[in-house]
C-alpha cells in the first residue's frame, strides 16, 4: 500500500473538523401546501449573503387571526454558520408596531448545507406586514 505524502494527509485531516453537512428527506407530495409570497430583498452584507440565503417566504393566518411568517434559510457553506435575526411588524398604514418581543434579536446555528425554517407570529391583530432582518453571527 502506497503511503500518502505528509502534506496531503495533513491537509485532509485539517479540512474534516467542522465540516458537518446535512442530508434531508421529505415526502414528494407534501400534504401541507405553503402559501408563498413574493419578497423584496435588500442585500447590504455580501459576506452574510454568501453564507445564508433566503430560499422562500410564506405566510398564513393563525386560528386567532394573527399573521404568521415563515422564512426558509439555506446555509450555502459546508460548515456551521451562526445567524442572528429579528422580525419587524407593520400595521395596515405601514407603521412599525413596536413591542418588547420585536426588539429581541434571536440566534440560530445552521449546519453545513442545511435548510432551516425561522418563523414568528405577529404580536397584535393590527399587524398586516412583516420584515425579516438577518445579521451575521459571531
């Protein structure tokens, strides 16, 4: 058996840690259908956009009449990424609805090549629209 040259062996060993990727399986014809909405994106952080991409945005109304938003985020890298996010809510006049919950910054970790849903429910019935802000994690 031929031995691998030391620099190649070392490079392979160093490249493995932290490179956990995720395979997913789901039904081909899901029973639940997402209510996808068109979205407008403002991308001011190219580094963050190259790590985590928005795949789609859907929304629904809860049984209590509150707007619920869900956004699918895909980690485009092969390594774990930390992302911070915050949902902002707006009334029918486009005015921001501020509550203690809307000021909270949430943090998630997404494994390599993993897709994850993040969601939020409007704090009041007055909320008719939302905005998601993504911020690169530490």
